[in-house]
C-alpha cells in the first residue's frame, strides 16, 4: 500500500514538473511579415507591457536596433533597462570603469528555413562544421571576416548546449549559456534572447516576451 502511494506521489511530481513550462500559442495568421515588422519598428512593442515582464518602469526601457547589416536575418533588436547592479569593465588601455548593470530582452535572426535544417542546427554535430566550411569557401565574404566568424563558431560550439522545448511553435530549442530561445513555425525561424540573473528566470521571461511579440 505504501509503495503504491509513493509511486502515485512520484508520478504526480513528474507530471507537474513536466507541465511546469508555459505553452506559447502561435497565432494561425502568423507570418514572417509580423516579425520583420517589429524588427523595422520596435516601438510597436508596448513599453508598458514590457515593463510588466521586466519588473521595472516603462521610462527606464531603452531600445537598441542593431540594423548595421543589410541582411534582416542577422539583425537584432534589444530592449534594455538598468538593474541597479554595478559592474567593472576594463578598457583597452587597462583602465577599470564602473558601469551600471542591465537586464534585457531581445529578438531577431529572422530567416526562412526548412524544418529539417532548423532541427539539424541544434541536433546535428555536423551542422557547425558544415557552416564553418561554407563560410570559409564563400568568396563574397571578406577573408578576415570569414576567418573571425569561423573561429567564433568553433569556440562557441565547445560550450553551447541545446534543450528541446515542447509546446512552442512547431519546434523550439533553449540555448545555454547565452539563454536564448530559438523558435520555428510556418517555415521561418527567429530567436528571443534574455539577460536575467539566472537561467530559470531567463527561460520564464523568454516565454512571456514571446507571447507579447506574437500578439503585437
């Protein structure tokens, strides 16, 4: 009898843990135009609603639009706000500066991609190597930039880890240590980035932020 009760309790614990991640419903009318529209006009995202997720006041949220690349698939927008922490950074000359720390939510890296290719990015060990070889052989890319990007991909692959996330789009993966959520739906992929004190909070905020931008 005791054994049956223990098994039953253990099952309930497992079930509750498994369903602790919030489901994110992708609207049926969702298209790449929706995300690209926000990328072009980040002010379309309500600062008041962002502030509720961030736990700060709307007037403290700053918007950074990284539109330096003509390729929309390489752009990011970032919503950032101070968190009252002090950080020390060192300049190239060796001088140490005190700066105010910040938290952030971001989105971008929008591109059309097949479901198989999206999945391979996070589940195939050969994908990174193939990407490095592709960049190295691309004659349209400046050789110094190609070398730098290839080195970054190689070094980053040593520490990055991916966890498949259920109930978000057709496919979704959580990436650490950068705390980013990669989403695939309706033939496109995009990424939500987070910067909070710990991974658990970052993961929760990523889901809330995703819900917000999907319903802009």
